[in-house]
């Protein structure tokens, strides 16, 4: 989830995943596993001639100024003007769970404190950590929910899919509650993990799935 700090990028568009570079036209660039459009008449997009005027190359890049020459990398990548040769790199890892502090007995007590909901679903992956979603629909129609996960996390989220979205299976335009283990998010550097964790509501952009577009 990253963003273009100068706003000179071609946004994610509704082009579907699964295409190959040989399916792209001369006005498209294969990036983020799809053919992304190029249009120099749109100030928010870019084009080979625009990059050349600035002595830059048209590449599949990111807000971190890292490039994917073949376009087959998942993340917030888009056609942009840059001479960078830096390949994608990982963000710093979050602190891992301290087993001396995060004991089984504390987890059991925390999990038990979520009793009393009308509905319960076990979301635990066969190779993952215990994760449970509990919810009730109150008399006023409000959904009261609890998402419990027995580990540290990069994010936790639950919400409602947008049934009209056919590109990302209901993600785009969805309404979610998102928990993140930090604050002061930057598309170039990620989360500031020295900031306290936060929980907030978001509406995912109708066409752009990168976190920088959420509101």
C-alpha cells in the first residue's frame, strides 16, 4: 500500500489481473500484473514522450522509486517516469510476539471475553494463528462485531463488500473497519511503528485498491 509522492503516476485502473505483456497495446505498460493505460493528454497519467522530455525512463515503479522491469510484482505499482534501478524491497518488520508476555492463558481469557455474540465464525487458516469473527445485529440495525487474532499483525480488517465491484471481488467500494499497528502512514516508508495502534473506518476507492486511495 503505497503512493506516488509527486502524483505523476498512472493509477491502477479497472484493467483485470491475469493479462500478459504481449496483450498490451503501444499505449499501455504491463505493470502490477495488468496492462495499465498511458495517455499524455491526462495530467495524472504518463507517456514515454513525457518521460523523455525530462530525461527519464518510463518504468513500472512505486512511491518508493523502486522498479519492476517485467511488471510482475504485486503492490502499489504504476507507470511512472524514473531512472531508478532499485528493485522492490521489504518494509521493516513489525515486532514479533513476546511469548513470555503473550501467554496462552492470556489469549484464552481474551478470547473468552468475547462471548455473548449471536454469530461466530472460525477464520483460522490451517497454517495460521487462531482468528475468530463474532457479531450481532442490534435492534437499531447496527452491527456489533469483534475480530480476535492470536498474534501480532500488519493489519486486521472486516467489513462489507461492494456487490457491484467485479474487478476485485467486491473489495473496491467496500466499507471496512481497519486496525493497524502504528500511525502516520507514508506511502514511501509505510507505518510509523513508534506511534500507537489505531482502528478506523474506511471506504475503499471505487477503482483504486492501494491504501493511499482509501477514505
